[in-house]
C-alpha cells in the first residue's frame, strides 16, 4: 500500500469511501453488514487505514454500518472521517445535535477527520452566517480532542471556495474535491488544486472515476490506453492520474464489492506515475468524453447583452454540459440550477432567439435551454 504523510501521520493513499456500500436486495437504505465487515477486514489487512462516511450516506445508515464493522478492530488501527451535513440548510442550527448523534452512531469515541460537507453555491451564505455557530462548535470539539483534524469538502466553483477560505481558511487542514482526468479541465479541478496549493492545503480526492464513468470507456478510448499500458484497465488509469497530482494525499473510492476492493488495493500497491505521452492520451480521452452531446460555448458573453430575461446563458450552458456528460455532473447541474433565482433558470427562457442570432458558435441556445429545462423536470 502506498502511504502519504500528513501532519506526522501515515495515511493510506487509497481511502475506503462508504457512500456505495453493498446493499441487501439493492435497497440503498439497507447496507449489507456482513459484506461490509468482509470488505473492511480485507481493507485493513491490505493496509488501507482511512475510512470515510457521512451523515446522509445510505439514508443515514452508512455511519452505523461502517462503525460496527470498524468496532471489531483496535481503534488505533484506522482513521475515521465523517462530515457535518450542511448540504441540507435545515441542519445549519443543529451542529451539536448532529455531531453527538454521529459519535453515537459510529461508536468511534472521536473523529480523526471531520469535514464541513459540500461547500457550494446553495449553502455558502449559511455556512458563513455566524448565527449558526458551526465553526466555533467544531473548533471546540477539536480543542477537546473529539475532532483531531478539521477540513471541508467542496463541489462549488472556485469563487465559492475562495469565499469559504477567506472566512475559515486559517482553521482548515485539508480539502476534499472532485478530481479526475475528465474534470481536470471540465470542472477546473486544476484551478481548485492551485487554489488549495496557495492556501497550503493538501487535497483529498472524491469521484476519482466520476461515479464509475471512467471505469468503462468507449472501446476506441479504451484501446488508446491499452496501447500504452496493456496490463492496466481504464479504472487503474483513472487512479494513476490522481496519483500523479503531487498535492493529493488520500483518494477515496466508493467500493461496492470485494472485486472492486481487490482491484483497487492492487492498483495502490505501487506508484506508477504517468509519462507525458500517457498524460496526453488521457487528455485526448477526456476531450472525447466531454464533447459528446455538449454545446461548444466559449463564454464570450455576446448572448447575455441580447437576452431580455437577463439570463447568464454561458453559466447555464456550462451546467447543461455537466448534465449531458452525466455521472456526478448530474448532481452538479441540478445543484447549480437550484442555487439560481427562479427567474434566472433555464425555463425562464422565452425562446425569442436574440441570443442565438449573435452566437459565434451558432448554438441553438433557446433549443438547448428548453432541452435543459425538460431534462431537469
């Protein structure tokens, strides 16, 4: 197992993410405790020591099931992470209630890593609202040792992350972002890594295979990679890309069965950094994946000055592309639209065509926004 240094700790480069656990009869709310026990045992035996869960995973059952599986092992043999669920604004005034319940559910005694969850456009104002008392409470838990390391996760765009870091950056020790070779440019994961580097924060990775999308590539793209590394599957390429980003400490994988666990453990048994030629091949695959069905908006903003509704058309088209590409992009798109006022969403387009008349890329903007609204509905 590859290990990375973090504040004197040796963390396994592969982390066990408990968002996609095996379930009984395919019911997401009933994780299979016996199967999870087996996977946790194998992970620990193989050198994995970082385990990540959250309040909302598996309809609230993930913390319980993972806690039971880990409780069968010495507490000092693993690091446990969970998160404050501010993605739901109704939780903002419940930080103490939720934290105490998380300790009870996991039976962990303390959390080695605790994250402010999913900082994004929908919740940034409330996360920064001192009336909720979130940060003072979490800092007090850190002072008493019930939280050992405090960080945050972010699906929001760079300006949102900048606002959060301006307010709380001095208290943060790490940040978890969506990072994979497809989103390096598509969601500007590159820019997020650079932002975190400037703040001296190491990177934790979520969605390294973009919800499984990068584990099963179109045959033409898979063949490009096989020609360079015949012994590695597409999913291993996704992990090798992340391993090649020096700021990354832990890469989380939401493994659903023992086969995935064994393959991922084998991949993380050694570092195999990508060469420049291999990196170029991945860039080409990423371009193939992100061009399928998307619109070629260059964000020139000619359209916005002609929109009688005052819509931020380039932003909406960027969200549309996320939805079209799929995987975790579906979540990003819906979250982004949900953060907009109702009169600035795709269905506010009146179809006048003034925007399309000045679009250098000749995009059918009214038709695209109508399709966007229909897909969201």
